[in-house]
C-alpha cells in the first residue's frame, strides 16, 4: 500500500513539473517599437493605385485614409491631415521618367482634409476622392496623377506617406458598337497567301468576312514575305472612327499573331495620317483598342510591324467602331 501511495506521489509531482514548464514565459528580443508605431497610408503599400474610369455624369470615387502601425493601439487620438502634394507629383515624375499632370482642380475633390485615428483604434474612417469625368476639363485617354500626402504630429513613415493615384477616363465601350463591314472593300495589301491555306483562308478578304474561323495570312509559299505587312480597306463612306477591333487567328500558340500594329487613316487614299501605334495580345478573344483621338476617315490601313513569333503574320478579323 505504501509503495502504491509513493508511486502516485511521484507521478503527481512529475505532472506538476511538466505543466509548470509549459507555463514558462517566452522571452522575445527587444524590438524598436517606434519603428512600427508610425502613420502610413494603406493605399500606398502596393505602389501606385491605377484606375481606368468610365466617362459618365456621376462622380466616381476612390478611397484614401491613414493607419497607424504597432502592436498596441494608440493611447490617445491622432490627428491626420491630407492634401494634394505638388512636390510629390514632381518627385514621382522625376523618379519614373514620366510627365503626368495633376488634373484640373474642378475635376476632383477630397471628402475630407482632416481625420482622426481615435484612441484605441488603428485607422481613420475611409475618406473619398471624388472625380468628375465630364464637364470638368479631364481629357479622354489621358493619364493624370493625384498624389495625396498625410501630415501629422505623430511619427510618419516617409516611404508610405503619399498615395499616388493614376487615373484615366475612357468612354463606355457599350455605347460604341462595331461598324457593319458589309460595304468595306480591300483595296490594297502587301502580301497574302493565295493558295497554301486552302480556298477559304489566306487571302486578305478573309480578315473582313465576319467569320472568326477564316483568316488572312501573309505569303509563305514560294519566296514568302517578311514583316512589316499591311492591309488597306475602303469603308465606302467617311466615318468617325473611335477605335479598331481585332481578332487573332483562332489557333493555339503565338506563331504569327500580331504584336505591334500601326493604324493609319485617309480621306482620299493619297494622304495618310498615323492614328495610333498599338500592341495586341496573343489571345483568341476580340481586342477593342481606342484611338487616342477620334478621326474622320474613309480609308484605313493596318500595318503589322512585329508579331509575337516568326516573320509571317495572320489575322482572323479586323474592324472599327
């Protein structure tokens, strides 16, 4: 009996020692708390905020605000001010070799120039940057820079004190359907494959036949042809061209799929003006590309300068809207 009691006592003491060991505190190394207990703009963490806005009457909004870091919430309120920073716009352009402008003052507004991180919290209430895309001077397709900077008596992270909003405005593509091409005529081309792709492929007309399963192909039989390659169409009447659309050949891989394309236009098929230089992706879906300026044209020329692979090129459909 005494032996059994003694064994129980040993077991209990061992358990107590084990659980006491589990309760030992973990000693963490000293940390530079002020390094983390700084103000910053959470929108700045991943670099510039890039947004494309749709042209419409209603204001469109982006969110900005300020947070404070650290393991503990602040013991008192932290006042934060926000302003559009001309100096930071210049610094951004200098660093990135760009020339973005701040949009006209009447085209945007901050919902608040001051906010408070309240005691016991880590962030201000979300604030709104309201942007007007119509009637306030913003130009279509132009990228603008709006740098919002925070200031405060509280220590601020110098690398995250400014959020750079890069914004541009585009029309609503839903309001610009593709033009009917039934009256279009191919009047010139640099090359076509007239025999090697069969009776319903290869020739220039198959890039304008409303069938994505047929395609134009640059000549590869005989002596072949090398880039650049072009196709010229007569739309039959003078038309406002807002942009052009492209469907690459419906084949897997990237061979021959257009990359760099120059779009030119003319009213008389004699004097030609460059409308845009664009890049296409090697995908099978339709790609709609806005022109930087809408143009009046009767004739369009599409010049494929480079492809994603090879010296030959091809295209399923080309159009305009």
